[in-house]
C-alpha cells in the first residue's frame, strides 16, 4: 500500500487542504501548478491504496464464500 507513515485519512486531509487553498486564495500561476502537481500525486497514491484494499477485500470475500459453500456439502 502507500507509505506506511502516511494513512489514507492523512492523505485525504492533505488533498482537501490543497483544494481549499486553490479555491480560496489568490495564488500565482507557479503556486497553482505546484499545488495541482501535489494534488495529482496524492490522487495517484490514494487510487493505488484503494485498489490494493479492494483486492484484499475480494480475496477475503472469496475465501469466506468458499468456506461457506464448502461447509454446506
């Protein structure tokens, strides 16, 4: 998953802060581009984090389904 020291919630908070600063402050073009780049990097980390979590849930769900179906026989 994403860096161990960086939780999903922490990354969401950072992304929210970036969006808020872009919406509420008059930033220079350079500052806006830097914020945008940081936001895109965070989005990519979050996407990877969620994809990995989804994969684990699918694996666990399949195992539970197999256990359940296996006990019926």
